């Protein structure tokens, strides 16, 4: 299973993803994580490596995803977006899932998007949540 995490933060969720998707490769080799703040990404990388996790980490615009490493089985977004970014949907494998908070800056609905076939997606609304804003080209300014 190959997954993309948007909003690495402290690395806690990244560590969970590394464990859940473990294979015979180094723990985390199939986890890709993007954080927009370089200092936070560095701290997360240090903590994760110290725990034996080796995800692929990147500093950048999470709303744009990681197209050169796509497609992904799953994409998990830890920041609220005004809309579901098309760029993230386009990076899913057939049958892949994207979970993202969508709505205003102070209130969102957690949405699970599943790719049924190329350019065809189902959406399931999972409940009210409140996340920090997703900053980026397809997110908030």
C-alpha cells in the first residue's frame, strides 16, 4: 500500500501510517509525507528516523500533492481545504481513497473520496471536524 500524507506536522500520524503499511522494506518506505513548514518537517524527520521509520519527506505545497510519485492507494489530508483539490484526486489509483476535511477555515466536513474509474469519484461525508487551513494553490492563501 502506497500512501500520501498532507500535513506531516510532528510526524505522529506519519509514524502510524508507517506502521499500518509496513512491509519487508524499511518501515515507511511506502509512505510519502508533505509539510509546508521546513523547520517542522526537519523536526518530524529527526523524530521519525530516531524511531526507525523512513518515510519519504518533502517540504512543499500539500494541496498539489506529490505527482511524480503518484498514483497512491490512499491520501490523508490533515488540514481543512475549501474544496477537494483536483490535483489530489488525480493522484489516486483506481479504487484509491482520499480523506480530507472540506469547508470553511473554522468548520469542515470530513470527506472520503474514492476513485471508481478514471475521472469518476464517489464522495462520502463522515461528519463535522475542525482542522487548521490547508495552505496552497488549491487550498487557502
